[in-house]
C-alpha cells in the first residue's frame, strides 16, 4: 500500500505544492486502493480515466501557479449527485442508464477547486434507508467489520474514507444520512445548515430536508471541504444568499465559559445501548475538563421528530418520484400493452421495496381525508421542534448527544423490520426537522471494536461552532487508525 494514502489533507496539499509527489501519483495510489478494497462495494462507478485526466490537469496548474484550494485532492462523490457525462444511478434500477448532460452545483464547485473525481459511491436507493443495502447495486460492507453495516444512506462515501479509497467524500443528509454512516465508520460527517449548500443537480428525496454534506478523516478537513461546497446558487430557490465564512477560523480556540446542552428527553431514552450512554457521559466530562458548563435543557417535541420526519419525507418523496415513469429517461419496462401499463410495469420493476414503501406511505398521508390528520399535523409539529431548538440555543452554545443509539449492526439485521431501521435515525432526524446543523465526530470504540460517534448540534448558520467544539473531541480522544 502506498504511503501517500496515510497523508492528511494538509500534508497532501503541501506535498503537491512542494513537488514531493504529483497529483497523478497520488490519484493512482487511490485508484489502486479502490481495487484492493473492492469487496467493500463502496463505489458504484469508478471513473479511472476521468480521474487520471483530472490529475494531469492538476499537475499542469500546480506547475504554472494557478492551482485551486483542493488542487489534486482525490474525492469520492455519492451517486446522488449528477455528474456531467458520468452515469448517475441513485443506486436504483430505474436510473441504471442515466447519464446527466449537466453537473450539480456542489460537484462543479469542488471540481473548480481542483479536486480529482475518483468515482461515484454506493447508497441506499434514492437515499432512502440507514443501511446502504440497495438491491440493484448490492450492500456496502463496513471496513471495520465487513459483516456489519456502514449505515446509510451515504454509506459508500463513509466506507471510502474509512478504507482509504478516498481522502474526501460528498454525501447528502436528509435525516442523518451523513452523520449515521460517519459514526458507524469512524470518520467525520457534517450536516450543514439547510440552504448552505445548493441542492441543484442532486437527485431529490425530500426537498425540504435534503442537505449536501462533507465526509473527511478529521474535523479540519471536513471544514476545508465545506468551505468549497458552500455558497449561493441562483438555480436553487432554497439556496441562502449569504457570504461563506472560513469554517476553520475557530478551530483550536478555548472553550472556557462555553455552555453545552444535554437534552433530558434524549438522556432518558431507555432504548439506547449502554455503551452509547457511557460514551455520552464521557463526552460531557471531556467538555467540563475543557472549561465548559454542562446545562440540562429540554426539547419536549423532539420525541415526535421521528414520526414527523417520516410523514414529511415520504410525502415529498412520493411527489418527487412521480417523474420516474419510463417516458423521458431511465429504465422502461418491456412487453407493455399501453401507456398505463408502461407506468405500472416501469415503476413496479424499477423501484426497490423500500422506495415503494415510502411512496405508498407518502401518497397515503397526502390523500384526501388524511392530509389534515397526518401531513398538516406533521408540519405543525415541525414548527414546534424548531421553536424548541431556538429556545435551547438562547441558553447554550451547542447541544451534545450520541450520533446513533447503537454501534453498527449486522448486515441484513434491519431487513425484516423497516420500523427498526427507521428507529436508527432517532438521534439524527431532530436536526433536519429542527432546521439546525450538526457534526458527528469519532469518540471511542465499542466492546467489539466498532467506532462510536458523538454528535454536536448548533443553530442554523453556526457551523463554525461545530468545528470548534468537534476539534476538542477529536484532539482529546485516542482513536485507532482507520482500518486501511
């Protein structure tokens, strides 16, 4: 294995600038590692030729002094981001042959900064799931223990960081789809504020919740990637027209006098694994040692966040996925009798069981007679959850919780019980519904050697707090090296 794979982002950037190695050499090292770790099934599509072409252009820019801030850095992209002239599947049969004629806003920004695209990573179909076990592209294995799940839906991106087949990666977070796999795979994952990063060109699941976010090996690396990803996009009506600060600006600063919120409703969750509870207590002690005050706060409506989320997300999914009908692009069923039969057969054969389940649920809660009972009520609960977070952040700087209620579970364990799979999102979905931002940072190992993560939550547009507080967890925790 090449020693280049072990370098941090800072060392990669300085090595490229000093000509200690070339972008082409670095890229080839990562492509070789993708081959070595192929059994993990982290990638759906490996863009070897594109990567080497990107690397060659990076070497030219490094030589002539026009290098971007991520020049020559190898990056993996979740296969929910549209990439021009590169297949984009969302891990679904219905998009198995879709090649976009356009580039998503975020991947364009990353490319403009000089990053080298290694390939498109695996995910739960249409980002719907917490296990990264899509039927069409196969399950992704956790590099720490291949018999365990990576979490989802951005499990391929998390696995690529953990097994050394990417230095940086892009994911999307609708209800925890960056943070949960980050915790299960022992890497850093960030859910930025909604609107901070453009959704244009990202395959839609739930439009009012989908949030592009970064994966990295360290807190600082994730902040540097978010610096590039964030920014206003006129093509996205929900994009925030605000200046992008340097998210690394407060990393390393003292936390003396800062206040950490501990939500009592979550602390009293009897279903949480004892190892997770112990990790949470250690996290509180860690911040107290660094001069922080622990404040017990209340988020009373957060207990309703999970059902609220699944009503809203499934309703939006049912609407967004109407476009996949076999007419304009993607899979089309054969041996059809008429137009209506084409719709039925294409959607029946093209969508997997979890996608069908959520379309059915979303259609039901939007139907006549049930809209007020479910969807409208969920919108009201969402407003109350957001109000709870606003009240709490008048008392504390950040909120500290575990990222997941358990360590990574066995592959296939949730297949027979969808509700059990949904419950894995219980600690992450309040962030999306509450319109705040969060980070998951590796903070320890389970008794079986699986990574565990702590989650920090901050108000909307206060991502710099996440990196400042997250750095303390990272610098004070003795985590073993990543599996590669």
